[in-house]
C-alpha cells in the first residue's frame, strides 16, 4: 500500500507540474519558437539529471550496466515519447487550437490502459473501467465539449498521434524499469530526445528570431528545463515504476485540472461550476483505483 501511495504522489506531482507548465510556456513562447524551446528544455534537463545520476552512482559505488538492448529501449523511449509525442502536440495544437488539443490529448489514459493490457498483460478490472469512465467524463466537463475537431481534421489526427505515442512511452518505461532505475531511464531518454530534436531546432531558428535578453525568459526556460522536464519526467517514470500502468494512467487527468485552475489564478481566465464538478469526478475516479489494494487486503 505504501508503494501505491508513493506512486500516486509522484504521478500527481508530475501531472500537476505539466498542468502549471502552460502558464510559463504561454509567456516564453512569445519570444522563443517551440522546437527551440523544447531543445533548450532538454539540454538543461539532461545536464541537470546527468550530474545527479553521476553523483548518486559515486555515492553508492555502483553503476548500472546497460547492454545493447537497454540502449535501444531507452533510445526508443526518447524517440517515441520525448521527441515524436511532444512534436505532435506542438504541431497538432498549431493546426487546431489549445482547447481541442487539451481534450484530444486527454485520451492518453485510455490508450495507456489498452497498451498495458496487450503489452504488459495487466487485467482490465471493473474498478479500473469505472474509474476511467468517471475521470474521462470529469475531464470533458472541465474542458468542455465545444471544440472544432471536424474543422481541424488534420490537427486532430496529429493530436491523437500525440496521445498514442505518450501512452506507448509510458508502457515502455514500465518495461525498462524492470532492469533499470527511473533516474537512468529518464536521463538517457532525454539525452536521445535532445539528439533527435537538434536537427529540427537548427532548421527552425533559420527562419525564426529568438529573444532571450529578458530575465523572466531565462527564469522561465530554467523552470521548464529543471522542473517541468527533468523533475516531472522523472516523477512520472518513477510513479509508473511503483504502480500498474493502467492505474497510473488516471493521474494524467490532473494536468487539465491544474492547468485550468492556474489559468484562473494567474491569467484571470474564467472557470465555472463545471470545473468543480469535473474535478470532483476525476478525484473520485483516482481514489477508487488508488485504494483498491487496501480494500482487497
């Protein structure tokens, strides 16, 4: 039970950080183009995590030995999740709108549960199904259904791809965690994502101006790199290590709730009673699966 609660805490923190990332990104993206910002996030996150990884290894006197299969799996995680999924999110949102993007990418938990069934052989219980339905309805209520999915057909398809690839990332992280620590997986997967992002970043800055002569921009980039990337990616991977992927997927729903709340608190965006009803359904759905082991015992 302690392991489950720790996993729930880590996943909740990761999703909450990503929800709050919207506020910072909204400001920084006015000065730095998207793929360049992703590249900056990854270079900062990789240096930060690599330093911590080496310090931990030096202190323990042990170093994980990665074979060729481990490196290929980590490279795949960096490619499919940290490069393809994040790129799809940017491109899909660009070709649609933020509202449609939020709703479609909220389908990620459903894909995670599906992949966990077939790849990890996790069982789809009645409790999981009820929790997923409650949380999904909650997200729809929070975000609303007033989208233009039909109008933004291409963007919507790409956003579905973003949801699928992030779900794949989460499942393969669970597989890698059987042999490697979450710190090792996160550090080197971000390193590979940095390599994959570099050519796109170089192409992007040829036609976009980059402004960084502002203290707030620098602080924002450091926050996105250290907290939203290094910290949140590690917490997500560590949480999945401690919980079933199907159960952990539900904590992804905290992202739009926190994002909406901070948008109201810091950006003066309006929220109505639907926010509180939807948030309540999400929390109920999460609580149902988080405490199932205690009831079984």
